[in-house]
C-alpha cells in the first residue's frame, strides 16, 4: 500500500514544509491540484527533489466540461486535460483525475436517436476519451476516470459504469479510480466492486463514511483492503477528506489505523 495525501491537507508555510510533514507522518506521495500547477512546476519539482515523497497524481483543475452542450467548453476541457497530462508526466505522477461532468445533464434529449441523454453523454465521452488517449499514451500519464455519488453528478456513479467506458475506449492510457466516500453511497459491496474493477484501477481516494479521515467514521476498510491486497493493487491511495484539529495528531492516528490494516 502506498499512502498519499492531497497537498491542501498538509500544514506548512511552504511546499517544502508540507512535503517534509507528509514524509514525517508516513506518507509516500502527495496529490497536487491541477489548477495553476503548470505555473508552479519548477517549485514543485525542486521541493520533490529533496524528499522521499513522490507526486502521486494530479487532481482535476481543468476548465470547461467534457459533457457540456457547448462545443467550445468541451474543446477547452480537452485542451486543458492534454496540458495537465504533460505536467503529470513531468512530475512522474500516475496520471490526471478526470470527472466527466458535475451536476445534471447539459445536453439535449435526442430520443429516439438515443434512448436517453445519458446514452448520448456516454457515446460522446467515449469519443473524447479515444482522442485524449493518444496524449495519455504519448506522455505515459493516465487519464483516471472518477465516479462520484448521485448528489454530485447524474452521470457516472459506480465503478462498473466507469469500467464499461474504459473497456470501450480500449486504451492503456485510460483507467479507473475509486473513492471510498462515493462508494460508501453508491456501491452495494465496496470490496466486490473493487475486485471487479481491479484490472483497470490505478488510483484510490480515501475518506470515511462522513468524509472525515479514515478511522473517524463507521466505514469498514478491512474487506476492501483485503480485496486490493489479494488483487495485487500497487498504486497510490490518497487521502481526500476533512481533517479535524489537531490536524497533525489526527493525520498520524489515521495513518497508523490504515497501516494497521
């Protein structure tokens, strides 16, 4: 298990201080927010060069919307995603986390040409991902498709839906990521869902049932972790959650809890 944490969850006046704290707490990677990352690239590379901490992933940060009704908004999202894949590759990160769309549908209902707006969105996303996959394969940084819960997006809620799309795209540059908070809402059995997605799974977000630190809610991580271990999962699991005060002390407790599993 390689534990990572999102940069914004770490205290420190500088990136170097935040990375030093991550290393001291027992993390092996840090996930960076994509917005503005290109402008920080020299600073990030310098800070990473003097620590054992690695860049695990880049989290979103692109403009536009892959499933917008506006062609310009879709094109903007694709340009930004391609640029962030280059940044992720330069940092040695696994890839870029991509959420196809937030909220409700933006496209019109074209029935009976498509059974529903969802089917139209799915077809559009597959076409876009096939184009983006070329950049992912070229850079070596993966596109990590993330399902969210139904309260954050209408479109992609479960791992099996993401797996179906990745299989149709058919590129090693497009993969799936899982988030324990969203799975807690949407999956009938988290461990079984992870087992079914393992072939395409390249990143995980960690949070408890209440979106607090793992170990601070009622989610049972034991069976899902067992499924990951038995399936040979070898990528990062990054904390994306609320950290209550005292932050450093509670982060240490959560790391100890997770590694104890």
